C-alpha cells in the first residue's frame, strides 16, 4: 500500500516538466533523512528524562486518514482536573517520520481551565503521532495514534 | 493587512472557562524543501508563541517546522477578571508580531 518515496504526483510532474524541457536527464533526488523511531525515542527522552511514561489520561484527536499532509487538524486533551495544585504543566507532541521528530511543546498551567490544545500540523508520511502530557506531580502520560497520509508535506519540491 | 486573527469572547462570567483561538499568517517554510534545481529553501518559521492575561503568562508554545502554515492554536483559560490578553509570536529572521484582545468579566 505504501507509495515509493519518490513517486508523489507533484514530484513526478515536476520532473516530467523539467525532463521535457531539457531532454532526457538522469533523475537524482536528494532527500533529507527522515526521523527514525530512534530519533523519536531520543526526542521523547529529551523531554521526559529518565521518568517513566505511563499510557493513558491523554486523548489525541486526529483523523486516521488524511488526504493532504500539509494541514492536519489535531487536538490533544488530558483527563486531569485543573486546580491550583493539580494541573497539566505541558503537552508535547512528536512524530515518527517527518524530517524532525518534534511537532510542538505547549505549556499550560493552573489557569488553563481545561487541559486541551488544538493546532494544525504537517505530516510527511503515514506514521505514528505521540502525545505526552506532564502533570503537576511530575508524572508523564502518553497516547499514540496512527495516521495514513496520501499527500505528504514538508519535503515536496517548490515548483 | 491584518496578520493575526484572535477570537476571545467579549464577555464572560467570572470563573467561566473560555476558549481562545489564534491564527497568525506565516509561511512556516520548513527548511526541508528544495527547488527544482536542488537548492534548499531556507527555514523560516515561527518558533514561539505566548499568551498573557493581564500581564501573567497563561499559555506558551514552542513551534517546529511540523506546524502547518499560518499557525492556528486554540487553548483555554479561566475568566478571572476584566482586562486584556496579549499575544506574541516570535520566529526566524527576526519575526515578531503582537496582538491583543480585551474581555469584560462580570
């Protein structure tokens, strides 16, 4: 089901156009290395340190199938009370296969009212998204979601 | 040209949880794209966003190239008192924009 890396329609058309203009030319694509699961793990370690990350409490709303990876709506919420003593300190979102593993860090606090944040993100490939929340007591909670992307973002050519 | 769109309720009851929606127009060039000739298009993104409520920070975000163009961020806060929200975006190449919105809390 997975498309070959160099076969997006836009790139194909771009190359077809330039090949037509220049005659037959060898096609060479230079692509930045994609983030690997190891980079994802390293980015998460950067945030959580040695603390254990438990699964649960966090809810990640993202469409399971997106046509255009350039703008994917995403909402992260945490099932946690928001009181002066018990609140969500921050929410961190990571990806597995974009060129860079980070998506965003969101710092909330006791005045947030509701531990929820929404934004729009880019996805360069079908991949796993991980959201991690840090609560006031220092514990980390996570959730992940798989997204299938048909048109990739980030690395396409500028035409 | 208005580069920022802010949506904050004009009025709220004290203690009410309100939603704040923000949108800043920006290309958010990732730095990972290249032109047909192979040259890398340099990175140009917003890296930070802050919201203050009567001077106190209530929300902050670090943004990365994986945030879509024209960053749209929504979050919540508790309406505690009448006053002003100040928003600030900073980014590559000295990008800096501010916006504000006022609220009446009854």
